[in-house]
C-alpha cells in the first residue's frame, strides 16, 4: 500500500474491420469525429511549427522556444501517422523526414561546452531552433535522445521502398542510432546515467525503474555497436518492488505522472509480452498502464483535495504547464501551486495542485478507450472554447486557480474558468497523435514490430510471449513503385 501525501503548501493515463492500404480500418474506431478531429489538429502542431529549413520542432508554441530533441522523435512519428491518414502525402512526409535526418546527422558532436549539438551520439536536451546547437547549459539527455531514436527507428522501418530518398532515410537512421555510446553513458556502472554536462561531467543519478526510461534500456540493449549487458535490465527492475502496490483500487507498478506509463508504449506493443518481473505478477506492461489510467480516473472521481472540476470525466495528472510557483488559500487552507511540474498520483506522494493535462488522459486512449473518449468529449464540452484550439488541446487547465493578482509564467486567468495554458508542448502533443493512432489502427506498433533493433532489445531484456514468438515479418511491399520526382520535393502542403 502506498503512503499518499498531497502537496499542500508546507504542511503536507470486432466485426467490420477491413484492410485498407497498409493499415487496418475499423469503422467504429475510425468513425468518431471528435477523436479524428483531435488527432488531425494535433498532427498539424508538428507539421506547421517545424523549422522548414532543418526540421527542428519547438519545445513549446506559440511562446518563443528552443527545439526539443524528444519532440523530434514525436514529430517523426507524427509524419508517419499523417502520411497514412492522408493529412499529407507520403511524398511530403518523406521529404520532411529526410530533411530532418540529414540535419540531425550532420550536427557537430564533441566534448566542447558550446558549438556542438551532442556528444558520443547523444543529443542535448534542448537545441537552438535555427542552428541546432546546444541551448544554454542544458544537459546531454539520455532519455530524450532515446525518444528521438524511437522516432528515427520508426521512419527507418516505415520508409521501406527502394527509391533513392527512402534508402537514404534508412541509412541516416542507422547512422544516428549506431553512434550512440550507451556503454559510455553507464559511467562504469550497470545502469545508464540521466545525462552529462561538459562543465561538470555525469549527472549523479541513474535511470532505475519504474518510469519512462523503459524505452531507453530496450534501445541500449539492442544497440549493434555499443550495447549494454542484460544485467542493466536486471538493475533497472531491481527497484520495482518500491513501486508495486495498490492505489485507488488498482494494483500495479506505479509511477506518478501518467507520461511514465505512456512514452515507451507509443512505439512498443507490450500486449502479451512479459519480462521476468511481469511474468511473476501475471500481467504485462500494457495492462499495467491500463490500471494506472483507471487509478488516475478514480483519484479524480474521489477528489480527496476537493479541487474544482475533478470528476470521472475530467482527470489526468502528468508533467505539464501550470499557473505559478506560489502558495494561496484554497478551500480554507494554504495550498501550493506550481508552474511546469511533474504532477501525478500513485507514487509515495501525490503531486496535485488542481492542474489537469488533457495529454494524461488522451495519451492513454489505447489502454482504456472506454474511459478516455468520454473525457475527450467532456474537455471539449466544458472547456473547449478556451482549451481546444488550432492544434488541439492547449497544455493544461486549472479551474481552481482564479487568483488574478498572482504573476503568471505561462497561461492566463479566464473569468469563470480559471487558469488555462496558452502553449502547446511538443512532448505532450506527441502521445496524443501517436496513441490515438495506436488505438485506431495499431499502426506504430505494427511498424516497430518489424524493426530488428526493437525485437533484439526486448529479447535481451528477457521478454517472451505474444508477438515475440512469431517469426519476424519483412517489410511489406508497396502496391505502387515509389519514386522521387521534382513535384514530390515540396513538403509545404497539407491535404484538406
């Protein structure tokens, strides 16, 4: 059983199915106009905000921003979704993808403090939008690089024709992935460090479970050039016992913010496959994330902190924007509020200041559509005028924060509504467009099952069962010859 501590000032996520092209079409799943509209709008965030010269995507928009290397992994993923959904042509997606990979592959790397984009194959967490070089003193981020690499491996597998440009995409993806030195990032130990800075060396913390770094270890285990040993997975899971327990009626492996239950699942289908820990528990990581989503919904329904707006249809705590770092009186007691913060439940403590992020629920749609789709509708019905805009849902909302005299770092106070974000965040938009697609068609999961690196990483981590017991599938042949033409070399359009 978990000890729950809320942050209160100082005191305290059939039939009718037919094959259509390269994906599965399900009229029931593909026919929901609310879900469809959200996916398309969210795709446009990546398509419209990317730097058209180099492909870099801003960390946030419309506020002026640096580029997010993790956001790049989601952007590459979104381009695949867009091509399959017909939002853009395959040719446009290919051009944008190739431009992005060329830029990333050519960026300088080295141990210098400035003038480089990364070191030992890893990239800095944030890069300048125009030249791609390290932004400020940001860290060389192992997990953000892993999120980029997942998108890189996806496009490597998706763009499978024998055309010159698609061969180059595959070659560049291979180059970017193979040069990452995971063994160096272990810094002489068994686990992978959170990151490194040229000014001070390795960050004195390593990735230990359970959180979003599950993907990192699978990629590190799979590396054909600098693989970590299987003992790294054993070390990663050794701390799981600290996180297993019961919360809000669900027994599961906990991580407070919902993003930790989503990120790895964007690219890997964990249904029916298990490592040693999950075999012992009798579930898989997909079921674990489903339980986490139900626990968050139940937490919002019971609403122990008595925040405004929480109920069975409005729920979702994760890392997101928030109103301000301040202490204010709410419901006759002092409460702490935060700007950007990893909010969440089901950990040794609950971090909850009344801020709800749509991505926490929507990014869980593949796990539990029966509770997520009503939440999408409820967000639009109750807050859509202010929260649902050109690129889908703005990052977050806090109906309890109505303090007009408090300076805000992001967002605005709207009378009768509360605090509403004014930015979209790339790493929150990504799970929305990707997990809606996994719910609708399983597209991303299907593609990644064909990538040999993913299979090798899972097998070296001890995963068995399910689709891993089936022989690897070669990339399916395209119905049409895929060639490059001058007309295809423009990526500026979007299909209506």
